[in-house]
C-alpha cells in the first residue's frame, strides 16, 4: 500500500513534467504560427520589425527616368529609426543615399551585398537589410544594438539526430523528475503513511494513537490526537452507559417482576373457589393490584417518553400556562399522595400569575420527577422548598432541600439515563429515568437545569427559561 502510493506520486510527477514540456512546446509553436500567419506582434511590440520597415520603405521611393528620389516622409522615417540608406542600380553603383556613413563604399558587387546582409560589416551597432523597388536595390542600415541577425544553416539529414537529442533530453528530464519526485514523495508520503496507519488503528478501535505534531502535517497529527482522545473518551462513556443499561435492565426487570408477582398472586386468590374472601379483602386486593399496575404503567411511560426525547421525535403541545398554578398543583398532587402525606414541602411565590407557553403535561412531569427525587433520596424529615420568580427576560424555578446532599461522583451522573442513585429509598424505586427525562423536557423548552449539592447540607436545583 505504501509503495503503491509512492509509485503513484512518482508517476504523477513524471506525467506532469512531460505534459508541461509538451504544452509549452505546443503553445510556443502555435504562437509563432499565429504571428507569422496573421502578422500579430506576439513576441514583439506593436512597432514594425526592422525587416518589415525595410520592405515597406519602398513606398517612400519614387523612380522617374532612371532617377530615384527619397521623399521627405521617408527621410523623416529614416531619422526616427536612426537608419541610413543607399540605393544601387543594376550594376551595384550607388546612385543616391541618405544619412549613410562616409566610410561606406559607393559600389557593391553581389558578394559585397551578401556579405553586408549576412554579417555586421559596417560596425557592431549596425545591422544591414536589403530591399528592392522597380529593379533598384537598396541597402538599409539600422544603428540599433538591440537589433541583431543570426545566420543559421540546417541539413535535413540532421533532423533525425535532433529528434534523438530531444528525446535524450526528455529522458534526462524524466530521470531528474523521478529523482526529485522520489525525494519529495519520501518526505511527503512518510507522514501520510503514518496517518493511514493511525486511521487503521482507530478503525480497529485501537485508540492509543498519539503522534508528535510536527512537519507539514502538523495540524493533521494534532487533530488525529484529539480524535483519538475523543474516541477513547466516547468508548469509555459507551462502555459505562452499556454497563449502566445492563444494571438498569436487571433492576427494572426485578422491580417489574415484584409487582407482577403480587398482581398474579392476588388475582389467583380472588378467583380460587376454595378460598373464601370477604368483600373487604377483595377491595384490599384490588387496591394492591391497581397500585402495582400503576407502577408498571409509570415505568412503561418513562421508557416511551425517554425514547422519544432521545430520538427528538417528541412534538410539544405548547399552551399559554400560568406557571404559578402549575407548580402549586404539582406540590398539592404530591402531598395528596398517601405515600408522601407527611412530606414537608413549602411553595414560595410573590406573584399569582406568571404566563409562559409550555407543554403542561411534560413540564408538570419534569417538576414532579425533581421533587420526587428529593423525597426518595432523603429521609422522611427532609424539608423541600419550591419557589418561582420572574424578571423581564428570565423565569426561574428553584427546588431546594436540606437532605443528605449528593457527592461529586453521583452529581456528575445524576442526569444519565438508567442511573439510579445509591440512596434511593424503598418507598419509590422508580425507573431510573426521572432525572434524565426532567433535563430533556426542560431543554426541549429551551431551558437549562443545574444542580448544586454538598454532602450533609442538601441540594439546590435551578431551572432557567429565557422569555425573550
């Protein structure tokens, strides 16, 4: 796998080099063809070239009765180009000129003309060009060090040799590209291979990945370390939740079996023809069956509700509600429960009406769960204070008790699903979902809940809703 990645990188580098060379050659050749074909100045400025100026200068020459004259525009053009001209007849004799140096000859043989055209025979600053009009030739010298002529000769027999040289250079380029690509790929692919190995470890649930963040991929290694730690923490949390779930299932199964056994036992007594029971006993057995059935129903309701809350499938039925009346009814309902008839619950409020849009059933259930939690985790002598207040932007509910308090270990887990506190009394075993449901319901209403507790001094639960 590692060599395959390195090989792919090397092949890519070589292909890129070859493509760049071919593309550049194609582009240069195409631009040259366009320049020659359409006379577009691509590799030169917009001014006419020296060759073009020489060819077009014939328009400044007039020939009448074997007399050649240079008009004023032509003389001005020669001055602007810092050029000179000599016009020759068919015998090579100079018949007229303009701005030519005094050192130039007045008669040229064909060999002299060729020599002046091909080589810089005048001086190092002057390049000579040749033009023609109406049978008369003219030599034009451009005194410009930027203008040069290079004479090249070619032999078609050497073309194949040139192709071989080009291919040799191309092969050398490929070898150089391979060497450079190998050096860079070694440096680049080595950390990538480490990343790949790390990902394989994480995929195999080996969360011991820990790289030293350095080099080009410093941020990649840094984030992989964070991912490894996060996955390790998630795995520990999952294992912890799974253990809690298994313990919860065992506990809840036991708790359900107990009332089911009672229901089954009393039902069998009630239908046994050999057992004569009085009406009073019948009512007592029926009441016990009803209580046990209600308990099982509450557990099933908790399971159903927490599943909806966890999967975000619960639809809130929000209505304008007087929160003071809702909390007061919660306290009254609990005090009317025969099991908690002697509970010490005080309700404090300074206003009679605090409106808020809530799902009344869910909010009441959340508040009941929080108050019941304070009752079942403390002795019967615990004092519970429930209060509500509102300002311009916030509604706050507090549930305080002076009971046993909660140590930090349990406080961190109090809202976990399936967690049942160690101090739960026998009066109400519950489903272990009450606090989790309360938290989820409050958060579904865009509220937040916090718990502060100290062992031996009690617990304070604070609920805040934003009214904006």
